[in-house]
């Protein structure tokens, strides 16, 4: 089969996280330069949304990979419970 | 086989939604009685959290039921994509 | 002075909450009728968003009313701290 | 008078953002090392919460500073409307 779903997404995820790292540094710069709070807050909001997209992408590959495999091997309930615990964190 | 996962949760979900309906009416009463905004807001926050728990419970039963079935029948990708679209709504 | 900000919004807030109450009952009906989970989840998501709008409207009137009054009377810090505690609940 | 509220928080905010930057790099490393998805997701969730705390801290200093000043100068409504637009982003 070759690469896992996570593997396939790896490059994409790393490039997104690299961009998010840059956004975090940009926010630091905005604070150092005493930029207007509201502009900083909107930048934080954009960064949070970008991080959320990374999480959704990982959730998709995790569900397609680990969770689907567990279901096919009749040990799905545990994997789904674990998935729900993660979702509980993300949907607060 | 018997009841589906949703079926099993049905009574529990309905009783939770009945309680949430009561909370919504309680919030209306608080507004009619000019109660302190902050108290009303905290009540809205509690209701939102209760609604979120209903959603998580449905997500669990949907994943254990429909999604798991689709995966076992080798048509999992579509079901997982649909699940992710729902999650995208809930994790904003 | 006449009506407070909350007072002015009262009718609007009550009409929105009445609609949300109807949405909650609609969700109960969907569960009773074994409707597709994903459709129920999207309806919950819409209801959650409607509730969030009510909260934002209350936050606005609270800030314009109580918080602004406290700031003008030089006792703003306490009111702002309380506001932040509420926001902490809503931004999780 | 001296430092503004933002100014006072500056060092604290920058140190938190530095830590968040480290967390983002840590997530990249986890992905490179093919760590378990669920562990990565929990780390993303923790980072998101840390970012949210930075936002709340900025919201507090913005409200205590800019918004309070605007209210005292009888031009509060505009500042509060702008604040609500930011909150609308953060409470989704």
C-alpha cells in the first residue's frame, strides 16, 4: 500500500504548520510594535482558524486510517471512544 | 441486532433535549424579569454546553453506526468526508 | 432616560429565543422520527449558532449599559473582569 | 501614567507567544516523527487553548484601555461595536 494517510498529508501539514509558526511570530512583532489591539486579535483569530484546519485534516486522516482499520478488525468501539474524547476537546 | 445505536440513545437524547428546552424557556423568563445580564449569559453558556453534549452523543452513535457500517462495506471515505463536514461546523 | 439597552433588545431577544425553543423541539421530533444523524447534527449546529447570536446581542447591551456605566463611574475594572470571565466561557 | 495596559502585559504576552511558537514547532516534530495522531491532536488542542488565553488577555487590556477611554469620551458605541465584531470571531 505504501504511505499511510498521515504520511500522504505530511508535507501539506508541515507546510501549514510552518505558516502558522510564521503567523505566531508575526503576532509577536505586532505586540512589540504596539499595533492596535483589534488588529492583533483578528490575526490571532486567523491563526486559530488555521490551526483548526490542521486539526480537521489530522482528524480526517486518523479516522480514515487508524479508526477505519480498528473498525474492520472489530475493535472499533475503543477507537471511536478515543476519537470522541478528542472531539470533546475541539468542540468546546 | 435489535436497536441501532441511535435508537438506544433515543430516550437519553430526548430527555436531555427536553431539559434544554426548559433551559431556553428559563432564559426567556430571565429576560422578561430583567435579570442581570451576566447571569443570563452564564445560563446561555450552560445551555450551549448541554447542546454540545447532545451533539457529541449523536456524533458517537453516528460514527459507531453509519460510519462504521460504511467502512466495513468499503464505502467509508464518503461517510468520513461527510462526518468531517459536520465536525467542521462544530469546531469553529 | 427611558428603557435600558437590555430593555430595548428585550422583544428581539425573546422572539429569537422563542424560535430557538422551536428549533429544540424540531430536533426532538427529528430524533423521534429516526431522521439521519447528520441532518440532526446540522440542525443542532444551526441552533447553537442562533444561541450564540443571542449571547452576542446580550454581551453588546451589557457592555453598552452596565460596563459603560461602571467605567464612567470609575469602577470599570471590576465590571471588565466580570465581562472577561463571561467571555472565557464563550470562547472555549 | 506611564505604560498602557497593553504595554504592561507586553512582556507576559510575548513570553506566552514564544511558548506557543515552541508548541507549534513541537507539533511539526511530532508529525515528522509519525507520532500517534491522537497525541498530536491533543497537543494542537492545548496550543489552541494557550492562544485563546493570549486573546482573552488582549481583550481585557483592550477593553480596559481603548474601550474604556472611548466610553469616558462619549464615543463608546463605536468602540463597543468593534469589540463585538472581534468577539463574534472568537465565539464561533
